[in-house]
C-alpha cells in the first residue's frame, strides 16, 4: 500500500442499521458467517473487485484493501433500531430470506443484536404496526434520543468509529420545501418546532448521526439527506453522506442496459417496468404515498442516460412507466419485468424483454457492506458532504440540484467515478475519464 493521508482502519467499526428487517438481517448474517469462513461475501466489490493502478510497466490490478485501508470484517460490530422488538436472529428467521442452516451457526451473535427503540411516526409508514418506539414529544427530542443511543452504543462496544445506515422502509414522499430544508438553521428550527410535515423521522436519524461524527447512508428513496440543510450539516461536521435508494434489481439492469441502446445509437419508443414483491418493503410500498417516493427515484435513471437534447432523433418523447405491486406469495423474491420498445434503421420497431427473478435482500446485503466500508473510508480520508463516488450503489444518486448539477446514472461512468476515488485515496493518479 502506498503512503497516503488516509487514517488507518484501527479499532472497531460500529455499524448502526435503521431497520432490522429482511435487508438488515441478511446483511448482518452474511458478514458474521463470512468472517467465520462459513460463506463467501459474493456481490461485494470491497471484498472481490480489483482496480487497475498505474499504467504501462507499472500497471497492477489490486483489491481495494491493497490500495486503501478498508476495515476488516472481523472488526465490525452491529447494532440497530426497529419498531419491532425481535432480535436479529428472530427477525432473520421470520423474514425467511435465508435458510435456517445459514443462520444457526451465528445464532448466538444475532441474538445479541436487540433493536433499540425506533424514532417513528406512523404517518410516514402507515402499514407498520410495531410498538418498539421512542416516546418523543418533538422531532428535536427524537434527535437527542438518537444521539444518546449512538453515544451509548459506541461506549458500550468500545467502537472507534460509527457508520449509520438506513435500511428501513420507504417513508411517504416529502417534497423539498426551501422554507425549511434550505439551511441548517431553518431545519433545526423546524425540528424544535416539531414540524411533522416537513421533518421526516429519517431526518432525525441523519442529523443525529452527523452530529455524533458518523457518516450517514440513505438506503431508501427518502428525501432525508437530499436537501441543502443536510449538506450544510455534513460540511459543518466534516462527515460523508450518501444516498439514495439501494440499486439492487431492476434499476441496476436499467442503468447497465440502457447504455447499450445509447452506445449503439438505437432509438427508444418506450420502457415499461413492473415489479412484484412480497416482503415488508412491498407492503409499505403498497401505500400510494410511499410508492410515490420510490417512483421518483426509479424514474430518474433513464432520463439522464438517454437524453433527448443530445439525440433528438432517437430519444424524444419516449414513454417511461414504473410499477411495483405487492404480492405476498413471493416474499423477498422480487420479480422485475422490463418491456423495452426500440427502433432501428429507417425507424423499424423491435422489442427487448428482460425478466429478472432476483432476491432483493441477497442483492442489497453486499451493497450495505460496501457503502458502510467505503463511507468509513471516506471519513478517514477527510472527505465530507455528498459522496458522488458511491453513486454506483444507488438508484437516485445525490447531486446539487440547486446548481443545475445532473446525477450520473450511467453504470459504467459511475464505476469510473468509484475507481478514480479509490485510486486518489490510495495515493495513485485518477487516470480514467468519464466521456
């Protein structure tokens, strides 16, 4: 490893997960099993991917931990918050994503992960019925209680650093309100005034994390950290933030497949995407106000890759529709159908059909690991504010929309951003360009 200014990954890393459902317990179980040598962390780029550093005779392909100091899996300690009181073992069994034989070897460790009471407002997720909830009079009380949770967890478990990851349900859509979300001063005033319309519970988690010097990752499409006030908070606390919405199934396909159409200069008439999903996420998204939040994040991908202003002959007026249907028999085994209507030479129509029978949590778990490890790395490298290099992992990557910046959604451009950031943190030259 080259000499860099990145602080070493010494001591324990506490990963505090908001939510103790299918994604969270699959993530935790997999990490605990992998570090015992009982499974492989397949799908995790921090554990498997290799990046080229140097050129010509100096060229080498190295895993991430040989370029930058990445926290070892054995140094991770898990904690969580949830509206349901069941411990991580009980929840993993209940969610039925993993087989019992893949959970039982780490049963003792999972049973130790007991959810702290959640900061929760039923108006933001009407389908959830849990009672493991903090009794807070105001949003500011929520912030104080969560900050205390983080401090207590850090002290009790002797953690050197903490990362907070949102892997809970999608909240109802909170539009950006520039009277409240524009500055940190206004945001804090709204929290103290208990503005329950503009301040979602997730914002209290994010604020508390940043205030306690913990990077915050938004794994759902919630507005949470995607507001100027939170960018200001991240700058003030010198902490990394990233989001939003784990890019697991259909959007991963979309961000990887649409470049084929664009690169080949084929035309697009329409792209219809529909999903069936039966887990708790599907239940919450069955509520129209919660689905609206998800729809906004899913729709944004295509429009920044196949741009009508760049190729008016090919991409003007294409029809893009996204649907999610709650279907309990499938549980966590999501099915995504894409029907793509394209046209080619002389305008002749063709079709592409993609049917992705995926497992939502199996795809999300390695993203959780990578986002936590890379956010911790970014903090140790002194990087703060929006971490654009983590866009690769996210459906609707954060960007400064107040200055007209556009998100990069093109999967291969996102990968270039990721590789360049790791090269730079490792003391190498960022030597790939995004065309």
